[in-house]
C-alpha cells in the first residue's frame, strides 16, 4: 500500500501563529522524508466547514504547490481536487504543465466536477446542474491532455471549451496522471472509468468503498476499460492516540475547531483509534482493493502524524 497526506488545513498542529506558509513547506519536507508518496492541497478559496472556519488562514493550492516542489524531491503533488470552474481550463492546463516542469515530473491533475456552491456564489461564478458540471470536467481533462500532447500550436473544440492555436511550452515530457475525485456512481465513476488514471473518494468505510469499486468495475466493463489500470485511493480523517477513548476524545477536540462539528461516535469517523486499530482498518481497505490511503489529520495533528508514520505505515511496507 502507498500512502498520501492530504494537507487540508494550513494550521500548524492547530496553531494559527507564526509563519504558516513556511510551516507548510517544512511539513511537506517531513512528509516526504517519512515515506509518504503523495501530498495534496485543497482547491478552495476559503477553509471548508468540515475542516475549520472560513476566516482562518488559507492559501491557494496552485500558489503553494510550486513552493513545495522547490523544497522537495520525490513526493507527488496534487490538488485534491481541482474545481474545473475556478480557472479557464486552458490556463489550468498551463499551470499543471508548469508545476510538472518545476517539480521534475511530480504533478498530478486531481480534478472533480465542483460542488461548493457558496464559493461559486461568492465569486459570481455560474453553478450549472450536476450533469453539466460533469461534462465540463470531462472536457477540461480532454483539453488539458490535448495541449500537453499535441505539437504546438494545439487546438481543441468541445461543447463548452476550446483551444485556438495554443502554445504550451515547455509541454510535459510524460503523461501527467489524472486523478478524478468523487463518489457519484452514475456520472463521476463513469468519468473515472473513461478518463482517469486514479480515483479518490474523500471518505467512507471499507464496506462503502467496496460498493463503489463494484460500480467502477461495472463501468469499466461497459466501456472496455481495464479496471486494473486505475489506481484506487481513499482519503479519511485520521486521529490516533494510545487508547481508543483518547483518540475519540482528541477527534472531538480537534473537530470542535470546525464549523461543522464532530460526527457522532456511533457513526464512521474515519481512521480514529489506536495504531493497531488503524492497521486493522487499513488491512480491510487493502482486502477490498485499495492501493493508496491518504491520511487527513485534522489541523495537522502532530501526535497523529507521529503514530501513523512510526506504528502504522511500517506494517504495509
């Protein structure tokens, strides 16, 4: 199993003091040094209610990722996931090509169909119906791949977007992986089967995940796609302590810092418990077909990070 770290918050172990951007770069270096393969940031304009509060410090992902690229060597870099409506898709493709060049081939295009309507309204960006958003996501992927792979000047004509003699220089000298994020079974998972190298869902237990994989497999069969070609990933909130009770207490304390609040204890909270319980849960995920687990420690909780790298990751080497 491979491991990723979703850097959803820019708070440093819950703190908002000090140089948070520098702390982010230093954390990325630690993430790489400790053996994580993948690092992602969120593509939002303010903090999400399930992660923190709107008025806390929050950096643009495609500003932060190049800074992280300069100070790391191996870890893959991605948004989890890019909203296709916040940037012109040709500009997005250019940004990814630049990130891939700056990182020496470590960029991943993580993309979804967009969902957070409050941000759309705040920026006066149109919020189409879900079917239209999904088709626009598909065209964004097609357009980006066209500008990366065609000899310049590249051209593309879609229903929503087009390229007209577009120069992308330097173009990537490899296929930038495309990760589609989301769990919609009829639209997102079908788009995954058609376009994606990787698929991620932001939450869920092993049973739910297995059901989604069954749907993805059916779409692959229908489209003639090799299901095994798609890397399967999942991101879960991760809070670890030396006892189960202490882990749930810590989870509740950390999530109390968010606008959304804690999930009840009798519902699935993610990887919340002891390192041994985390190992058992990740083994269940592996049994149903998971390739990469992406840890999401709330507020970059330091004790969770220490226990995860010391007592969980080594079990899957």
